[in-house]
């Protein structure tokens, strides 16, 4: 979800890829077509300032630790329509990505500070502090940690007064399909919290759809 | 008019080939040979005039003298060079056994001419095959290999390259010491070297056992080292053939390529060869495509060696020969098949319009290759999410190819169309508006399974996240009857795609589920039949997801699913199909089946408790309980969800 512009200098880096083999866990709730709805607290101080957010998963490639989708912010101040962005996610699977971001202006200290906001991260903390979690086996861990980085605005121009310079530290829970996240951008309010729950579009149960690229 | 000019007309020269005067015949032969060298039109003219059988008669005449043999053999070789119809005519004329016979002529010039001529024939796929399991053929090839004549040994290598096909033949040749003899040829003339590399590739193809044996104790450093050295040869054709040979070795026995440390060397050699004019440059993109196909690591190496940039640069050149054009498109297709960085560079170099234009090329192969290239380019979810390809510039020429005279082009065109159909934006409607859906549906009814599969695949992707109107438009054209028959298609892969299509059709708004029950439940019946009877895992998984989607509906929907997964008591019970699927060794099928139970027992449904009781009586809840510590996390947590829901209704504990 985009946030208000404070500083819009673009930054990106090519991520270093770790070659330690691990099997990324598959989860149907994180498969293509799945939707999530919730809020993002834009300011960590004013708890009442929250934007409604919808997320849809559009691509998933566990082999490469890749996930992508769209994020729709519904009640964005000053915006006439909901603002939709396309994001790409790095799954912390140790094979492709570790807990250390290594780009987007995030230092290992920033990483640990943000990951530590998730309760599910505490058993991993000591090892991550040592090596970013390179020696961890997350293939059977009931949480999936990710970084989501918005790449472009889908339905508005870049002059919309919003920025997508930062990225989210994200944690998905297998047990209830919930997603929690914290937005990180040195030029935005710290620890903006994203809270999402799996949705079923008015159905009495969960529904699935899929595509296959040729 | 000078007599000589009048006498050189093709008709007259042809006449003179049958002259009783051997001097006249020789002169005519020489003239014809000179005229047809490198001139396709002239070759065809003489072939039409019946010159080839007359030349064959001269080479087959025991009374012919050495110069006649030399000239007739050379003329036949020239007819066969690079023109399939020429090879056909030469073979039909009966010249082949005569050329073989004069290989043992006393006169060295005759032998040379015959060997060269035969080599031309063996460059064609139409040349006859030798059977190396046949002693006579093996002895013949060995005699050629043992010859001191350079042209003859080169011919032997060409025959091996052309004829050696089976593992048995590869072994037989190896057992006779042919590999060592070929090795010796690597230090011979350029032609011997090239023919030898070609023969090596034929003997090593898909035969890791033979490669290991030949490589010996040092993993081929000594035995295969000379081939690696030829990667640096000054002749481009030799570099290309050495690359092909090493690629064949690597594909059959990857460890040897690793050991030789040439994997990284091959990429720059091939990329550099793209620059070459003529045959090596024409063949290089095909070889590069073959080498990197399906191998992400090699694609990255090729990207780092600027392969994408170079290929795009050549793509921009005007008047590229069709063969080379096809190769460039295929190489780009392979390079962009997996890596987004390659696709990004392709876009940055702005050559998309060239590939789109190639969709209208005269050559069938180029049109197909352009489709393959677009298929790889459209694999980017990032671009698809931006709706980058959903425009008429790309779609219109692609759709026109759905009516291409060549079925393979139709199938190839459905590749990028399937990908573009995924489009996550409302622009998807263009498929209906431009009549594309109609064309695709036409092919989904094809008798040929290849277009049928790709058409259903495209429809499945088009149905993904389609709105109500989109779904309606597709169904009106497709009809539920056709969809039901596709679910039960004779081809398993089509069944799978059709079930995927249904899954997408029933997803979204709860109203969509009604499609499963329309026309007396054609769809749910077909799906249930597959879930019950299919032996293919993918079909079962897709089928279970369809039932799961229906089970996410209202009470009637859920009850219908129950009727299909639990046998009625009147039938005597038996293990319910859902239990069998829950017990599957494949976690994906267990997951799909568990979702179905989660939906059937969903707490928002009023009759959940009745269904839980039925599921319990049928032993399904017992099965679910036994899966509480399933090794697959996805299954484990969905099982817990199902059990929690059952507990809510107070039935699970029993």
C-alpha cells in the first residue's frame, strides 16, 4: 500500500542469492487468486488513522522465493479513487533470501528491529542475529516471513502525491491465514502496521482459482 | 553466333551426356558441373531436363575412364549439395551404389571425387542410413576409416554422423575402436576434424555410459581435452561443431562437462559465433537455444555474456535469412523463458515490434519461433499485472495465426495467448470484444489434441478472475455440453485444464457456483465422475478443488457435494472417495480434499452439524483426526481448522 510522500528518492539493488538448499513451504492460502483484507495504521502514534487495505496474490514461485500481487488502499486521504499498487515479494526461505534485506536502505539492525515485532520471530532471533538465519531450516515453520516491495502504481500516476519507496516486513501464519506486516521507509512514519485476514468474498467457505503460464 | 555459346544451352548439354563420343560426354559433364556449382536455379533446370540419370549412367558405366568418373561424380555431388530435390533425384537415379563402387578405384582422383560427392549426399537427411549392427556395414565403415585418403576418412566420419542413431550402434562403433580413430582425425585436415566432431556427437548422444567409458579415469581431461581445445580454433565452423559435441556430452553426462570446466566457456563461444556470417552464424543461435533450454543457470551466464543484447541486435538487421531469423527468435525464446532480467532487457532493447511482425512472416518456422519468443516474454507476471500485452497490436496478429494453415503454428500461437489471457486487469474484456474467445473456442473443439489442449488452457487462464460478464460470454460460445465433454476428454492433460477452467468459473461470486448445476448438473456430474474414477493425480487434485469451490456455496451446493463424495447408505457404503483422497501419498491431493471438508463443515452454514454427522458415520472425520500431525504443514493446519469447526458443533470428539 502506498504511503504519503515525504521523500521520493528511488532506491533499489539486486539482491544477493544464497545457495543453501531448502524446501519452501507451500500454502494454498498464499496461492494465486487468494485475497486478504484488513488495515494499515499509517501512523504509529495515531491509532485511529488506518487505511483499509485489500490484497490479492497474483503470482507465486516458491522455487525462486517469489510472490507478487496487488494492494488496494481504500480510504486514502486526498485520493479520489482507491489506489492500487503492484508489489513483489521475497520469501525468506534461506535458499533464495535470508532475513537480512541487504538493500532498500535497510541495515541488519533495521531488519532485526522489524522482524522482532513479530512474536513468531522470537525463536529465530538469536540465530538471525548471527548470520541472518542462513543456518535455519524454515521448511517446517508454521509462519512464512516475507518482504513485500511495491513496484508501481496500477491505476494512478506517479504524480499522485503518494510514495512506494519503502517496503513491508511481512509474516504469514499458516494456522489462520492471517498476514501481519510493518512498513519500513526511513522517510515515513516508523512501524506502520499492516493487518490482513484471508477473505472468502461472501462465501460459506474458501474458494480457489488458478492459472498456468505456458 | 559462336558455336560454343549455342552448344552450352542446357537442353543441348543434356543431349550430349548420352553421346557415344566419350570426349563429348566429358566436355558436357564439365560444362554442366561448372554451371550448377552454387546455382540452385541451374540445378533445378538440369534436374527437370533429366540430366541426373544420364550422369548416373556415366558413373555406372564400367567402360568410363577416370576423367569421366571424376567429372560425373563431381556433378552428382553438386546436384546433391544443399538441395533436397537434388539429393532425391541423385538417389533415385541409382548413382549411389556406383559412387560407392568407384571409392575403390585405382585412380586416386576418382576416389577423391567419389568421396566428396558422397559427402555432399550424406549432408542431407535423405541420405541412406548404414546399420552398424550389420557386420557388412561395419566392415565397410572401418575400411573407410582405415583409408589413407583424407576424403575417404572424412566421408566415413560423415556417414557415422548421419547414420549412428541407437545405443546399440553407438556401442558397436565404440567396441570397434572407432572413437580412437575419430580422435586421430581431430589432428587431421579441417574437413576431417569437422566431420570427426560431428561423428563424436552422434556416438555420444544420450549415452552417458559410453562417455564415462571413453572419458576414463581423469574424467575426460585427456581424451576429451582435444575437443575442448577446438573451442578456440580459428575456424568458426570447427568452434561450432566442438561446441555441439561438448553440449551433447553435457546433456548426456553433466558431470563430465563440469569436470572439463567448459560450461562457462561454451556460452561466450556461442555468443561470439552469432556474429559469424554463413552456416556457423546461422546454426549458432539454434545451438545456443538448445544449450540453455530449461537451464536457468546457463541462461543467466548467457545474459551476463550479453547474449540477449546481441540476439536483439541481429534481430534488428534487415533482410535476415529465414533460417537465421528463426534461430535468433528461438534463442531469445529460451533465454527469456525463466529470467525476468532477460525479459526486461528484451523490452528495453525495443524489439517487440520485430517479433510481432515476424508473426506474419512467410516461413512457417519463423512464425512458430516468433510465437515461442512471445510466449516467453509474456511469462512475466509483473508485465501481465500491468496489462502490458493486452492490446490489439499483439493480439490481432496472434489471433490470425489461429487460422494458420499449419497446426503447429496454431498451437504455438495459443502459447502467448494463454499467457496474455491471465491478465489481471479489466482489459481482459478485449478477448471477448475482439472475437478472440470465439477463435480459441473453435480450436478447443479440434480433433487434433495439441490445439485442443492449448485452447482449453487459454480458456482456463482467461476464466481466471474473470467477471460475471466475461464468464457468461465464454460460456455462451463454449456451451456447458462442450465443457462437460472436455472434462472427460480422452487426453488427461485436457481433462486437467478443463477442470482448472471449471474451478475458475465457479470461483468468485457465490452465484457462479450455479453453473455447476445448470442443464441438469452436467458439470458437477462430469467432475464427480472424474474425482471418482480418474487415476491421474493432477486430474484428481483439480477435481477436488472444483468440489471444494462448490462446497463453499450455500446449503444446496454443499449437500450436492456430500452426495458425490459419500456413497449413499443404500449402496452398501464402502470407503468414500474423499477418504481415499485424504489418504493419498500426495500432499496436494490431501490438501485439496481437506479444503473440501473445511468448506462442508464451515461454521456459517446452517446444516453443518448434519453433514458432520454423516461424515463421521462414513469414517471421514476419523480419517481427518488421524491427520492432525500430517507432515505437510498446509494439510496439518487445514485439518485443525476442520476439527475446530467440527468441535464447534459438538460432534468431533465422538
